[in-house]
């Protein structure tokens, strides 16, 4: 049985555009998933990338076109300039870490819920009431937003270090069995084929 380490940022538009396709693919192939939210800005700094605002104007323009095209392809509404972006990704990430440890809900729905609130819902995913609402929607206890903050902070930092060690340089990023890597929601089809033994 394959295992997928899923590195992502709750504030990434491409994490949002992935929807819950990873979970559908994993279920089809009997694969397991470990969710690893991380600080994408620090990951860029550690692996030679730049935050969108610091990129050359040509790269910024291409990113916006690609966001629009990918949104149309997967039929997910996307606000190109959301009111609360960039938000602080740490609180939502800590909640995800606590939820994964607690279990009992839908992790794919939780990840997508945070990203959707940012990129389609015009909500600040760093705010406690938004975090609690997303936890509730995904079947988790909303009180997880208030628990395990120190452990969440430690794991969040550890996810970044592990990502750098595992040659992760963007989000979303999928690492299968610590060896095969797929970068971007637009590579989920390739991940599907790999798990089927066709790549």
C-alpha cells in the first residue's frame, strides 16, 4: 500500500484548486495520506523560490493566468485578489495538525475548507471563528482550534525542515513512499497514473 506525504499551505491558491482530488485518488488506490501543512514563504526562501509579490512581473502575470485557467478546468470559483490574502497560515495549520491527531473528521474536506474560505469565501482563515467553523464543517470538534498550540507550532516547524530534506520546494507537493515526487495540483493526474502502475 502506497503512502503519500502531502505538503501544502492553507493560503495557497493551488492547494485550493486541488480540491479533494488527492483523497479520491488515494481511496481509489488504497493509499494513505499524512497531511503536512507548512510555511510556504519560508520554504521558498530555503529552496530558491520567491513569494509571488517578489517575482518578476512576467512571472506574476503568468501565475494569474494560470490560476484563472486552472479554476475554469476544475470548476472552482476563485477570487484572484482575495480580501484576506496573504493571511497568517499558522493558526489554520495548527488546527489541521490537531485535527489529524484527534481524528474523527474528514481531513481532505478540512484542508479544502480553509483554502476555499480564503480564495472563494473572502474570509480571514487566521481568525478563531473561521477556524472553528471550518473544523465543524469537516466533522471535527471546533475546540481543537484552542488545543495543542505548542505541539502544533513544533510540528509546523518540523514539517518545513522535513520538506527541505525531502526536496520539496512548492505547494501542493506530493511525496509517495519517500521517493516519487509530484509538484502542483496539475500533476494529480500523473500521481493517479503512478499509483496505478502506469508511470
